[in-house]
């Protein structure tokens, strides 16, 4: 990671190396933080942040689910993000807003812990690699299951990502690029940090949120773009073996964008390269976020 000049911390632009917290910060010990992943893109009209308001709204909804009060509104946070990108002279990059519980009594009751809010920006390329974006990635179904919906709120909370980290590390150790996680019913949920789409006989499917996946903003964007482009998209529950018989698979996410999958569990997907619908989904998405397609101008918020 290449440091930038500033981090926004509780309303102040703080130099990168000075944005520090105490080692007894509650979030370090217990994972009591909520966050978002957002991307900014260079467009012909200038730097634009993709669906910034929706991301900040979800951040505050996640905070509410975990009883974290906030003094910052969605409008405050969107304004701060734009100011930070400008201060760091970034034409594009990654944006990580986070709310976390800081120093308080050590223990599970965080009642007296202070809520801190930070926004970090940095330059970041393709999460799963440029080659993966072009040619597809190799994935494996993880032995670690996605936890059921009645265990945690459906929110982006730091502590819940230990589950994803275990799956990701397992995949990497065994020579794969990414993991696919099943839920406790043995049905496909999502990647370690991405939503999943499956294509069969020209129709596009994605697991429902009830399968344990995040209600992804990129997922929502791709669904809308594909439907508007004339494709059928349906939420459907799938088993592991369905992965072996489909024609195409791709991941979506702020970090992953639209990443093709060419191999699952050492089985070739389709022809072993990105299929036509995957490539179309990728083109629609990237053209939208980079301001080349104007069907959803409301999704781009300019700095």
C-alpha cells in the first residue's frame, strides 16, 4: 500500500503517520467496527466516486445495527470523502470509511467506549489481479462455512470478516486465487469478499441475500445493468455441484469489480475463459463507473 498525505479522522485531516489509536482500542480486541469499501474512478468529467451516498448510508445502518451512535450524517461523510480525495490528489483509488469503538473498559460491554470515525484513501489496482480481470481466476469451495443470518446482522462488521479471512487464506495456501463459501445448509453463499453470479443457458443467477451473502451495492448495480441490457437475472439457491455444470461464473464487489472465474475445484468453467455474458457485465460495469456510459448518472458523485 502506498501511503497518501492525509487520513480523515473525526472531522480533521490528519497526516497519514499520525492517525493512530491506543493498543487497548476495543475494536482491536473484539472486532467492534463497521466499514465500507468504495472506489473512486478517473472519468472524462473528473474524479467520481461510485455510489458514494449508498455506501455511506449502509455504513450508518451497520453502525445502528451494532448500537454505535454517530455524530456524522451521510452528507457529512460524503463531503469529507470528496475533500480527502482532493487533499490527497487522487484521481482514482479506494476509499475505506470505518467506525470503530476505541478505548474503554476492557471487556465485552463497550458501553463507555468512544466511537471514532475515519476515512482512508489510497491508490489501488485490480484486487484479484489484472490477469484475473482479463482471463479469469481459479477458485475453490472453502471448508469454512458462511455463518447463518441469525448469527450476525447483515452488515459490514469487522469481526465477521474473520470467517472470510480463514476461507481466503485456505484458498491461497492451496494454490487458488479466491474461495467460494457455502452456508450452513450447504448452499452457495458468496466469495470470501464478493458476491457470485452463475450463468447457465443464457440466464444469469445470483444467490439471494437469505443465503448468507452481503446485499452488495456492486451486485445491485450489475443486476440493474444486465436487466436493462436485456438479460434475465434471477435470485436462486444453488448447491456446490451446480458450479460444475454452469457456463460462466463471475464475482462482483467494490474491490473485485467484475472478475471472471475460469476454474472451480480444478474443473474448467465453460471454455476456461471469460464467457460472453461475463464480458458484457464487466464492460457495462466498467463503462458506468468510468463515466463512459450514462444510463445511471446518479451513481457517480464528482469530487
